[in-house]
């Protein structure tokens, strides 16, 4: 990562990206002013993006006084460490921090939107492959619900890192349900309740996309990649 | 201030680069620990109980509380023994973000290309994976230049986060070089990394736990059935 000429805080992002939304939520929780720059991921990538993230060429990228930070969870940690005094996102205790990192990493590995990797299957496969994907996804949601338990948020009473890692996917629930033919509320009611609680926070409510717009977007992607 | 053995246990296996990482971190902090060695692939009850999500090594048990995922363990060790030894991650948030970025790159992009070399069934596939691995090393060479600021390690004067992330793979890198005849840590193409690699392997925190190439080669042959 090199240095680019932009002062203050700039976020290179794409409206529906759950990874970008993690960063937006973190910045909002901290009350940090920033410039949002939309990248058109369905078109050409801007020179600034290519320069700021030469390794992956992906959003989100946070550029702070010209210095780029890449990878959404790393950006969230950076935001937490740079602005530590307000709304701490990670707990102080090293064991609790390791626990939070573990679950955020799990979410990063297992909960994916369809464009994040070409092999993400829920909306592409038919028949057996589709049922297997549905079962796997159900398993992941249940594991997450197990971890949440009866707590208000993943770390307890304070909204934090794991919540931020997962909550952008809440606006994808409608899409998952429609393609998979299941009800997430029936499968994991505590998780849905948690999602609603998170939506009561301004940072989340103002960031998450309208679930119907997300569904429309997936429709556009499917046409573009010739998936029926 | 070393912890009494018994308070810190590490479930692992000697050939695993992921297990190596917490071992180097614990050594850097002067922490005594009990190494609970498992046969690779064997899932002991303790392992299944401590890491129910992935059922994989390494798992650090500190006062019986499990920490999983190698680099998360490294960061935990850095925090739990913050007053011992040197800091593994730098203090500055931007530098930390860079160290974490490269550790993720090493695991998500570079190491898979190394695995690709090992698994390649044709000369073409092998050459392609080798090209990717070398391209990755060139990026890491640039990262080294930037992060080390002219000093011996990615972490500066002493072993840091990225050193541990990459250094852990050196044993298997040597095996792949020997088995394929390909030079990966090339003195001409990536001179800084070539020197760093030797330095890492000889560092007191890594020396005793780095597996010997001969032992790994034998192990690889048995596992790959070659």
C-alpha cells in the first residue's frame, strides 16, 4: 500500500457492499466525519482505488490523510484504535478481544454475498447442490445464534466488533430467504431479534440497504453473469 | 515474568506451520508452556472440546480458556503478556493495519499458491503456481522494505507479527524447493527476503521449533504417499 494525496478521511466503497457497510457503521459509531466515494463495481475501477489497493483492487478502502487501509475488518480495527475514546468496538481484555476476533473471522470466512466469490452457491446451483448449500448456510446461522445466546449483542451489553462484522448481512436475509426458500426467523429467531435491535441504532439504520434493493441488485448480477 | 507451566498449554503438531506461530510468539515473550502434541489428523477430546467450530490445531489454553486461529493466538499472546519481551505488533494503528494486512495476504493469497506447487499434477500447473508464489514474494519483498525500515525484521529490530506469519512457512517452503528443484526465496529476485529467511530460522525464538527440512521431507513423503 503506497500513499495517495487525499486529506482527512475518505472511504472508497460500493453502496450495497456489506464489507463497506462495516466501515460506515464503525465510522458512524465513532462520530468520525468522512468523505464517501462510490466506486462503480459494475463498471471501471477508479485510478484512486487501483492506486490505494493495488494488491486486491477491491473496496472498501479507508484513506486517512493519504494513507490507505484495506480489508474491512482491518479497517474497523484501525478505526477503533485510531479513535479509541468513543464507543470502543473491541473489549479491553485480551481474552475477550481474541474471542471477538475469532467470531468476526468466522463470519468473514463463512457469511458471503454472492458477488464476493464466484463459487458462492446458494443462488447459482439447482437441485442437490442447492440443498447442500442451504444446509450449510443454515448450520452457519445456527452456530452464530448459539454464540449470541440470550445476550443483547455478541459481546454482551455493548455493541461491538462481531455485531459490526455480521449486521450488514441482515439486509441480505430477504434475498437469502427468497432464493433458499426458508424463513430465517423460523430457523434462528434470536438472530433476527438481534438484527432488529441493531437496526435501532442510528449507525446501522442509516447504513444498511433496503432489503428489496439488495434483492434487485442480485437480480442484476444474475443477468450479468448469465445465471438463471 | 514467565507463567507457571500448566497455566499455558498449546495443542499442536510439529509439522504444522500454524502451530509454529504461537510457539514463536510464546518464546518471544519468555512464556513457559506445555506442548500437547497430537498426531496430525488425530482429534483428541480436548481438541474437540476446545475448538468445536473448526476442530483444528493450534489451540492455546490459558488457564484452560481456549484461543483458536494461529494469528489470533499470536495477537492474544502479545496482549496477555504485554509487559514481557518485545511487542509483537507495533504501537501505531496504521503500522498495525499494515502488519495485519500482510499476514492476511500471506495466508489467503501467497500460501495457497505454494500449496498449488505441491499439488500440481502437470509441469505447466506447477510452473503457473510457482510464478504466482514468486509474484507474491516480490510483493512481500516490497512490504519488507517498507515495514523493516532498513532493520533486520518486518517488525524492526526484532521478530514481529509479519515475521511470524511468513517465517512459519519457511520449513515447508524449503521442502517444496527441494522436491521441485524450484528456487523460491531467490537471492537475486528477492534479496532482502532471502537474507531475512536465514535470519528468522536462526533467531533464538524460532530456532528450536522450526522443523528440520529432512524430517519434514520424510513426513511429506509419508503423507503424500510418494
